[in-house]
C-alpha cells in the first residue's frame, strides 16, 4: 500500500470513528425524553397545571395529568418535526450536499440546546421550539453521516445500521444530564456544554466529510475533505450528484449494450416497495413514540406514584438505550451476509440485496409485536424485558429503514426518499397525542385498550417483508424461464433452432 493510499485509509477510518461518536453522543438525544422529563418536573416546569383533586375516600390529592399531557405534547411535536422536516432536509441534502446541510443542522441543534439552557419554570414554553430544534438538528447529523457507509463497500449496510443504532443510544445523553442534575450540576450548565460542542461538529464538516456527497459505488482514488485538490473534488462531487452522469461513465463504450436507466424519483415514490415500506415504518414508529412519550405517566401508574421506583425504572430504560449501538449492527450483518458469496447466473446485486433484506424486515416486525405485547401487560417487573425489546426493535427499525432505502432505490434519490418516508410516517405518528388524550380522558388513565389496538395495528408491518419475498421469487422465476429459453435456442439438437 502506497503512502497516499495509507493516508486515505486512515482518514476514512477517522471519518467513521468520529461519525460514530457524533451519532452516539448527540444526534438522537431527544428520544431520551423520559429522563429529561424527570429533571424538568423537579425543576417545576408546568407545575401550574397541577390541581388539587378529591380522592374516592375524600382525601385531597394533587392531580398532575394536565402537566403530563403538556409534556406529552412537547414530545409529540418534537418527534413529528424530527421526521416531517426530514422531507425538505432530504431535498436540501441531495441538492446542496454535505457541508450546507450539516451547517444548517448544527445551527438548529445549537439553538435548541441554548433554548433549553435559558429556559426556566416560568419560561417552560421554550421547551416546544427547543426540543423540536434538537430533534431536527440531530436527524440532520445522522443523515449526513449515513453516507460514510459508501466508503466501506461490502460493509455498507452494517455501517448504516451501526450509525442508526448509535443514534438510538444517544438518547442516554439525557440520562447523563439527569445523573449530573442529581449531583448538583444545573440543567443550564449541561446544555451550555452541549452548545459548545458544536465546534467539534463544524470541524468534522470541513475536515472529515465531503463538500457534496459520497458516491456509491466509490470511484477509484476517491478523496474528500478540505485537503482535496480542486480537480479531484470536482470530479467526484459531479459523479456523486448525477445519476445520469454516473450511469454513462459506468456503461461500456459499445452500442450493443443498453444504457442502464435509473428509476425516476416519481417512479420510486409510486412503487409498491415504497408504499409497503412506509406502512412498515409508520405502524412501528407510532408504537415506539407513544411508549416513549407516555413512559413517565405509565411508571407513575404502575408504581402508585413512588418517586424512587419511577426514578429506578427511568434509569433502567435510559441505560438500555445505550445498547442500541450494540444491537443495530446485527441487522446490518443480516443484510450484508451475502457479500462475497457468488451470485446465481444473471442475478444482479440489487436482487441479492433485496433477498437479504427479507429476514431483516421480518425480524423487525416480529420484535415490535413482542415489544408491544410486553408493553401492554400492566406488570411492573416485566417492563425490564419491555425496555430490552424496545431498544432492540428501535435499533433494527431505523437502521433497517435507511439500509432498505439504500438497496431498493437509486442512491441519487436516497436523501429525498428518506425524507419523504420519514415525513409521511411523522404525520401518522401524530396519532400518539389523541391516543394519550383518550387514555387520560375516556379510559381514566388505563392504557390497556389503546395498547391492544396498537398491538393489532403492528401486525400490518408483516406485509412488507412478505411483499419483498414474493417479488424476489417472481424475479428469480422469470430469470430461470429466460435462461431456459436461451439454452433451448442455443441447443444445436433443437429442431427449431
């Protein structure tokens, strides 16, 4: 290996490692909401919504259901913005590239941390824009990092899912803030420190990531970052941004070979693959969002309001989130396990990728069903198992979502398709707030029937792996028929030849 190749290899490894740290420590912090709510309640946020109520035996109790509903609304809006704004951000990423998208995301993330830092119980409504900015800025950090998988060829899906697992695990950041708060470190100091860390994100943007996009397949001697020469940077960025250009470059210079035409964005959007994938993501995401958004009141109910037990289970939930980064790569391994194996005659790489994705899609749906059943069971010790299944399923869900889009559709549409599927699933996830209101109102705080309904709804997720499996079988059967016809036509003993 030459000195320049060795230097490039080190740079790619550094890009991967720092991207993993960025996703692990910052990007998905908003999903550690249950830990932050515990701190915010101690700080007196929205306590004015708590009212005195008369119990069944005539005793006076403090009813804080309106406070819980307000916190649930903050998370509902933030999780909605996290997904819905991925649509315009996906177009931004595909059009303007990495640098512009990341600088915009870093700005949003920094504004969010500053708003939380300077919020108080009297300015509790600052949480609405603050959490939304944190969510949108965080997903942009993840989106721009997922392309790093393109640098590592056969391990592409593993790295994409690993980054998504790190994104999930970063929800434990709010657990760290909770523990620091219990050690007398103020909420303001913690979030001011997070704001200062934005300098690191800016450094990575200019030195360890490309100005535009990382293409796939990767051109020979591909370079990126601020040290790239102008000519190299220009050539690779042009190749990364144009499907037509890259298709022309990869086509042999012979008139006998047809030019491969990539599907248009519209064709991808209207395909059954996209429709079933959207349903697969939406029903499972709704289940997760409602669980995270209602975890604190659920624990309050199961522990009869015992604060120490609520804190214990909240910490346990946050600690299990750390395991997301360990669970997610297994999904990537499932999808990448075919790499290096010989393909069947006439089988394309995309066909092999799709066939490998069936098991991943099925396991993810099965995990969600088991998680939903455990979450629906009102037995407190069982929630430890619920937490484990939740983090396992969540890491498989988002890693599998990005990996499937990357293998099922042209890479030049990745940002747009990822944005559309996240945005449309976000609209579906708005159902979490009426579900929460239904539990607090008509169901008198008992979520059993809503949980049963969501468990039944999660069965729809099994349609997607079934549709991909049937598609792969149809393609394989068609290829076999074509080969039989070709063999028959070339057989010299065939009287019709």
